[in-house]
């Protein structure tokens, strides 16, 4: 089941309870008529009736939610809604939740629902506006993902025309699969670079401890160890970025394989999952991050040991 939290103004409460929730649960159609559509939604609602307690309850439900729906109604732009609706949406964005906007009419998107795009640096709505049918479709297919790999031009072609592009699809799959392999190679280069730098730095620290006298060596070693820790934090962040990028590439490859006769990566993962039923799987990214963490611990121990030793000597 997919946990769904709905952000709405008080004036939209009846609509959410009587129309939206039953539709997402598959109990009613879009017109509010009884139906048996089926659904994967688990609607999370606020239990607290006290204004002073709603934030902890809302924060808890948003944290549990997989999807957050924002309902735009006639009162959404009213003064003061930024402190309630805006706060809930901000919490969802902070927790990286999937956010969708449903507009009950031609209501404008309030300013508090705008964010600055980190790439273009332009202000844009926190999420796209969708129909209830589109929202339900995304929720019901949550595990598969929300992404369409095909361009609008391709989507508008008839089946015969689409079949003519099958060879191009295979070619693009091959090209994209190579970018995943190239990413692995770049990760190895990054790891080699940081291992070399850390090894050199620890060696220099050892030389400094043997050559430079107290108390000068305290400051030199402390400075170099702090620099090493900062370096390792950067290393960990890069590994996280590579891991996220690789996961995205694998998702695209899986979507491409759905259009091909065989699904090699998907079957490979299933085989691995079967073998790992009795074992705890550790991802490459998680394993790689252990190395910079070990270096950071070494630097911390050196700093502590030098300080203690210097205090004893002095």
C-alpha cells in the first residue's frame, strides 16, 4: 500500500473526504458514483483536533507518507494559509516526498507553493498540477515509477510507425547501458584518487610527528587531520551522488527493457534477490563509503592522541 497525505484547506474538507479519498481508494469514480476500481492508497489523516497539536501529528503523517497531494481550492491563497498549508508542503519537500497538486478549478498557485529550481535558479511550483485520474494512476503504479521514457512525438505515432523505430530503441538502450558502465569506471577513478591523497596525507602526518617538535607538531598535525576529514566528507558526498545517479540509470534501463523482448537487468536483480534471501545485501555505494569513514576515524584518533601526548609532555 502507498501512504498518501492530503494537504487541504478547511473549506475543501468535504471534497477530500467525499470525493477524492473514495476515488483514490477505488470506491467511487471521478463523478462520485459508487465503483469498484481498486486502489493502492492508504490515506493518512490528522487525528489531532487541537490547533496547538496539529504540527507534530502532521509531521508524523508526512514522514510516513510516500505521496503528498496538495489540493488547491478557493481559500488556498488566503492570508495565513502559508503558516498551515505552506508549512505542511515545506515539510514534505524537506523530506523529499513525492508531491502532486490537484486544482479544483482555475485557482492560481499561491506564492508559498513556489520554490527556486536548483538548476535554472528560476521560481517554479513545487509540483505539477494533475487530474485525479492521473494522481490515482501514479499512486497505483508507485512501485514502477512515474517516468515516461518516450517523447510526445513518439507517443502520437500509430503502432505500425512505432514498430519502425524498434531498432532505434535497441540502439539507444545500448548507448545508455554504456553510460552506466562508464559511470562505474569514473567511480573507480574517484576512489583511486582519494585513496592516494589520503595515503599521502597520513604518511606526511607520520613524518611531521617524527620530525617537527612539540608544540609546533600539534598545530601542523591537527590542521592536516582536519583537512583530511573535510576531504573524506567530500569523498562520501561524491559517492552518494554517484550512487543516486547509478540508481537513476538502472531505473531508465528497466523502463527501456519493458519495451524489449528480454529484461536482463530486472531478471539479474531477481536472481540476486533470491540468493540474498538469507543474507544482508550491502550496496556498492555503502561498501565504498566505509573507506573514507575509516580514514576519517584514523585522523580523529591521531588528533586525540597527539593532544593527549602533548599535554602529558608539556
